[in-house]
C-alpha cells in the first residue's frame, strides 16, 4: 500500500491460506457452540470452552490478515483501497480481542459462579461493532480491488459475506443483552441464531477465499 506495496510471494500466499483456515476453524467452533442441542449435550462449561477456542482462531487469523496488510498505519500518499484495507484489518483484530475477553469472562464465570466476573456482554457488543465497521471498510477497499497490495486479499463475495455475518453477530449481541431486572437474556433465540448464521457467513467467506487463491493460479501444493 503506497510505501507498503509489495510483490506477492509464496510466503504471502501461504499466510493468506492460513488466514482463511483460521477464520474457517473459528467459524466452525462458533457455529457449533450456538446450536442448542450441542449445549444441552455437553453442558455449559464445554459450550463456553467451544466459543473460547473459536475466538482464539479468529484472533490468530485476524493477526495474519493485519500483518499482510502492513504492520504500521498507512502513511500520506497511501492509496484509498490500501488505507481502507489496513484499517479494516486493524479494527477487525481489535474486535477479535474483544471476543477473547467476552468468551474468557463467560467461561470463567460458568466455571466459578463466585468469581464475580461480568457476563461478557460489553466486550461482545464492542467486538460486534468492530466487526461491522471493519466489514464496511473492507467493502470500500474492494471497490478498488485492483490497486490493493494483492487483489486476492479482498473479494466481493468475501467482503459482503463478512458484512452479512457481522450484522448477524450484531443481532446476536443485542439478543445476548442481560436484562438487569430478571437476569435473563433479551432474546436467547437471536443470541444463538445470530451467532450461528454469522459464523456460517464467515465460514463461507473463508472457504471461498481459499478457492479464489487457487483460481488465481497459486500453486496447489502450498499449504
């Protein structure tokens, strides 16, 4: 991007694929954890552990994406697409950290009710907002995809699937709000369904991203 422009190398292709796999695996964990039958079968601790592990994969994938976008903020002269791409990656990474906090708090609370930790709703909500903002910036970056450091870094199907997934995650965060009067969730139905559908959108985007890398002529033997 601008002064960060680079030649696409075998190493960057490998990292793009690792990024895709990280988001795919994290999405699977989130989708499974949101299924009520799974939660009933394994119990509250295992369910929250599922979300905890999924959030770690999200963070690792987001870190790879941020590293590929450039380790420093854009400088003067950076083209608009690369600028939006970097901020999309940075804000998304911040969002995954919020999910790490929320899933950790939820796991520790269910393991020890006397821990007096919060229910994790605020960082969950902040993470969802970060994902929405990041998705909007990613869509903006895709408008001038041909000027990106690597046009495979953003695709239309990927950015819009992530946008829809972020909207579902936002609905999930609203549904997961804990009513102070009763201690119940505002909507358990949307807390689960929003997470499930959002995770499926992220999963589809990640898998299609790997397919796009192959379609653009990357060596099939790289993993």
